[in-house]
C-alpha cells in the first residue's frame, strides 16, 4: 500500500456528510436508514468522527464523492480511521 498512498492524492476539502445509524444497545439497526448529523469537508467530517467515543464509532459513516482508489462514496468506520492516519502524514 505504500506506493498506492504515495501516488494518491486525497482531497480532504471535498464536500462530505457524517451519518449515524439508529442504534439499540449500541448496535446498528439494519432495518433503519443512517441519517445525516453534520455536513462539511471530508477533513471536518473525519475530525468529527474521530471525536466520537471509540466504543460508538461503528455507528457512523461518512458519505462523500468517491476519489479512487483510496476514497469510496460511503466510508466505513475502519476506512475513516485509516484516512485519519493518512491525513497525519500529509
């Protein structure tokens, strides 16, 4: 992945929205839709996500414009954490 990251440019200024899944007992409710809780840049949404308690981050995802190969249109919690790490090196 080293070369992939070096060759890839992620636009952290791209428009994005932080979404939260409805939950019961800290578990996602798959029969419900995730709803938007904030909107801003990808950078702002990553920061808002990382500010959430680690035990609840699985309930969140970020929706943004895809930036292949590193950014998909819906970013899972694991993906957001990886992008947050990548951001620190840029």
